[in-house]
């Protein structure tokens, strides 16, 4: 039988692309529903009771961890696989701690995504390359483990972290805007807010700050 999948992502274009890909390349999975917000996701998962939820980490109204918090106790048999643009250690660890069974980035191929969905539905844990190390470090409490909480980092909103991560990777404002589906003006606003909260003065200092916290 097909694995019944529910998509959660705040970008409708991305959801449509994933649905089209999965519907085209395989009969192993069946997309039974989708949602673009935490509220829609909770209602849709409660209604459809899918086998696997493909879950975005950052959304405007709470993100993947909030969906997990509201669903895990009510429908524990549903399995969650995070599918995100972020490969930051803190995002991986936080969503796994919230109850996700795996975490893959949006660079994954359609064929590999199908395999990941099937594997988590069978009880396996699935991670994109290098992300598993973050989880092992955190849960083993090893020296040099990825930080679970950082008071300074906690001051930033999820969207500010997304902007900061891309900025630290050398993206121009226009490229960040395109990547995150926001305007250049909004990027500038987020950067100004991050500079104010971190009390730094330029993008080079921000890049070093982000690297020190393993955001890059």
C-alpha cells in the first residue's frame, strides 16, 4: 500500500512542486493533503491522519515544532519528516527533540525524498548528509556538541535567522530576497533588526557571529 503523505510548507509554489514530483515518479507515496500554516496543518493532519508528514521547520505562525507539539500527543502514530531549506544545527536538533523522525534539506532529489518518506514510515531515522552528526553530538552530550540554546540567538526570529544564515554565506540582498520569497526591502529590515539585537555594526561581523554559532 502507498504511504499516505501530508505536506506542510508556507510556500504554495513549493508544495505544488513537491506534490507534482511525488505524484509523477512513484506509486509508493500518495499525497493526501497539504497546508501552509500551523493552524491549517493541525486541522489537516487531524482530518486525514496521514502516515508521514513532510514538515517545514520555519513558518510565520510557529513552525514545525509547534505542529509537532499539537499533534504528537493526539495522534502519536503519525510520523514526521522535516523538509527544510535550513541545515543549521539548532534547527535540526530542535525539531528532532520535538519528535520528528528525520530531517532532510530541500536540495534532496525527488527519488531520494521518496526513499526517505518510505524509510521513516517503516520506523527508520533519516537525515541528509552531515546533519546526523548534529543529532549524535547533541544527544551524546559530547565536547563540541552543537548548542541547544543560545540566549543571544534566541533573540532572533526564525526569519531573521534565515536571512542571517544566507548573509553569512555571502548572498547579496537580492539573492536572499529571491531565496526566501521576500522583497529586498524586507531583507534590509531584517538585517537592520539583527544588527540592532546583536549590537554588531556590519555584515562581516554578523558573518563571524553566525559562524561561531554554527548557523552557516
